[in-house]
């Protein structure tokens, strides 16, 4: 299911227009991204948790060459127990 199909089904199930559902979905994306940018996690009980993993700067040796990998933050998602049970 892609985003367009998802919005159509959501629209039918919620008795809202497709454009209203699209605004809600895009605002949800924005809120999650903004929270993660601030270092906060977003938890939806039963569904899962969006959070940021932080990796420190590290040094690697590749074929005799020493290379420094810079520190980085990566968005992550951990599924909730209820969501796991529904899928399995």
C-alpha cells in the first residue's frame, strides 16, 4: 500500500476528505521529525516508539588507510508489543 492508497482508505474509514487526511498525515510526519530533531522520542502505546540513536565518532583502518567516521544521529523505530502481535 502506498501513501495515496493509504489516504483513500483512511478517508473512507474516518468520513473525512482525502485532503484533510493528507494534512493530518503530513502534520504527523512534521511533528515526529521535529521531536526527533530536538532529541525527544515519540511513543504511540502499542504501536511503537520513534527515537534517535547517536553514534560516536570512530576511527577505522581499511587496507592500511586510517579513516575517521564522524559522529551521527540516526532515526530509529522500535515496534510495540501489540503491533508485533497483530502482525504475527
